């Protein structure tokens, strides 16, 4: 960091240093960090070509001190397709916008008691898969003795996979599960408590089939994508840990852009989620470290809460989960402040209502007044760089193609109970173009003040994020995800 740099960079760091000093900030190192603009995250497509079908389900796992550690990969590893980096980055933002619009309208519907009104959210420009397209991370588990790679979702509850015989299945990389070849497969009966839990967990009650009296489920992700099938029990292996009679959805009619995966793992808050069903083994605690989108990067999903297994580099700080009876499956937190380059933002919007933490939203959305304060401070501190046009939801962009490296002001999100999320240096700028000619502040404003804020996965990268559903608290610590 202290090495000689070409003049433009040197002078920009100097001006930032002077600015930091002018603000009365003593520790330069903590408030600014260099971000390399060349050969960093942008080599996806070149390396991707060699990654094929096999990478989808060849993921590592291990057990340690009562916890099970599964390797977490970016979903692009599963698609087996050539990916154009620029197009992929740009499409992801547009889909993220649709995903959040859809989420907001689902939330509004639920709050106004309109739970059944699914159709009102279906008039979006893209017919399907918006939500699932933005759920970027996958893990591999074993169900009924078969390996399956599934999307990890903290925003829903029911775990499901595609099942034979399919009425309508999308194409997936691994073979589709065939229950008739598994002696441990059992249908869930429609008079069982699991079947009754469906309504709370998915918003749709179980439907009884007549003979045999099976329980049929339906999960709609509100954007036109859905899964429909029968509720069943099967042996689930998470790494070396066996879970007998795990309740899941055997999906016979599934639609959406699930990116070649076998299905989805629901890590929400209700009794049907994987967290609840495994709470006697793992104590209702799970955590993740989301890797960057760099080729080859992997993170981890840890089931179980013994902190000795974390590789965190800063102490874990905890904040209370706020309960929202109308949105029981989501995790809400109380955002009390933000600092930019060590400077505390002032806004009356902090500490009001809950902000949702979601693994399936990419870009963090803030209430308009908070976003305005953040943008103003960021622009003030990151000054002297040529600006570039905004893109989609991102409105604070720069052309940094002339620079090798820039020093950027770091961001801290503060939560009730003095918990802090120190956003990693890779979570501040979004590269719309890989040549750095359009690099944007990776946070966005909500359209209205009454919409619900969301902490997106881009700002959660290289963090250990711990969900303790028993104590109803969320822990955060810095961690470099790549070490499995
Ligand atoms: C966590 O693991 C360590 C090392 O095995 C063990 O000594 C400790 O008792 C465990 N803590 C809990 C709460 O299980
Ligand atoms: C559910 O129905 C089955 C037969 O259809 C019956 O044997 C069982 O006792 C019932 N279970 C409950 C919990 O009512
Ligand atoms: C959030 O935390 C602040 C500071 O502890 C507190 O004053 C405020 O009432 C909390 N807000 C909610 C919605 O719980
Ligand atoms: C970005 O800046 C470089 C050099 O500073 C310039 O050559 C290039 O045209 C700019 N690109 C755009 C899209 O403005």
C-alpha cells in the first residue's frame, strides 16, 4: 500500500488523506483502503470455460466441533455456460431491481392482509425467475443417497428439489431425484402437523390428495416462478451429518430460472425451514461467508454455532433480530447508523422500523433520506475522479479506467447493540464494465420512504454472518471467505 504509485493515484490518496485529517479522523488506515482496479474480480469468463458440469456438485464439506461446514459457491459454477462478464453484471442489476420491486409488493400485500393476492405481482416485465436469478449461492447436500446442488435462500422456508416423474421440470445439471428408487422416501400425510405448517411457511395451505392421502404443496415466489409437488420425508446428509426424516418438497411441476440447480434450501424462520428441522442437532444456528464473484472463489455455509469453527478476523458483534409477525420468514434488524470513511452520517431515518437482511438481494437498498446522506458524504470524500453515467439502480458512478488502484472510503453499517458490519473493500463499488470505465457505488435508494430497506449480499461478502434463531440475534464479523 505504501509503495510508489503513478502520479494521479498518489495525488488522489493525498487529497483523501488531507480530507480525512480535515475531518478530524486520526486513523487513515481504518477509514480508507486501496482497491485494485485491474486483474481483480474480472476474470470470470476466461477461467469459466474450463469449469463444466462436474464443478456443480463436487463441493467439499467437513465437520468440526459439532458444526457442519459446506462449501458455498457462486451459482454461475452450475450453469456450465460461457458467461459474458459485462452482460452478466449488467443483467444482474436489472434483475435485482425487479426482485426488489417484487419483494416490496409482496410485503405490501402481506401487511395489508392481501396474502392470497399473488396475481397482483405477476405483471412484471419478466415472466419468471427474477427472485431466483438473484439468489446467487449454492451448496451440495445428499438426499436419499443422491447428491444435489441447491440454491441457498434465507428468505423462504421450504426446501425442495425436482422429483420424478416430472409433470414439468426445468433442466438441471445433476440427475433428477427418483423417489421410487429410495427405500427411505415417505410421503407426508395430509393430516400431519408438517402439512398444516405449510400455510404459515409458504402462504399456501397444503392440499390433500385422496388416495393415498398425501399432502400437496405449492410455493410461489411471487414473480411467476414456482414449485408444486408433494410433501415428503427423506434422509438428508449435510456433509457427514445425517438428518432422518427431513421434510421437503418433492417438486413435480417447477418453473423459474434456477440456473441448473436441483432445487432450493430454505433457511427462513418457520418450523419447516432447514434451520428449524435441524435445531436439535445444530441448535438453530447457521452462518455463511459469501465469497466474491471472482472465478474460483468459494465461501462456506456453517450449520451449528460453535464459534471455534469460524475463521473470523475481527470479533463477532451481535444485534437483536426484530420480529415482524406479518413477515414471519424474514430476518429483520434495526439499522442505527452508517459511517463513511469514519464520518458518522446524520439522518432521522436511522433506528426506525426494521431493515431486512437477505442473501438473495444483491444491492443494499436504503430509505431515500439515508441514501441521500450517504451519497453526499461519499461523493465529498471520493472526489477528483471523472464521473460516469449511472446504470439501472446505481446513480453514483465513476470512470476509473485510467487508474491502477484507488483509495476508497470504507463504510460501516451499525446496528442496535453496537453491532457493526464493516463492508469489505470489494463490497463498495460495483463494476458495471470490467475495464473500470463505469464503476458505481454499490448501494441504491428505495423509491419511497415507507418501503422496507434491505441489506444485500454484495455488502455481506467477506463477512461471517451468523443467524442464531434460538437467541433471536444476528452476529457479524470480518472473515476472508476463501479459506474452507
Ligand atoms: C466448541 O468446540 C470446542 C473445541 O472442541 C469445545 O471445547 C467446546 O466445548 C465447544 N463449545 C460448545 C458450546 O459446544
Ligand atoms: C392420519 O390419517 C391416517 C390414515 O389416513 C391415520 O392412520 C393417522 O392416525 C392419522 N393421523 C393423525 C395425526 O390424525
Ligand atoms: C433501534 O435501536 C435504537 C437504539 O438502540 C432504539 O432507540 C430504537 O427504538 C430501535 N428501533 C426499533 C424499531 O426497535
Ligand atoms: C474513460 O476514461 C478514459 C481515460 O481517462 C477515456 O479514454 C475513456 O474514453 C473514458 N470512457 C468513457 C466511457 O467515458
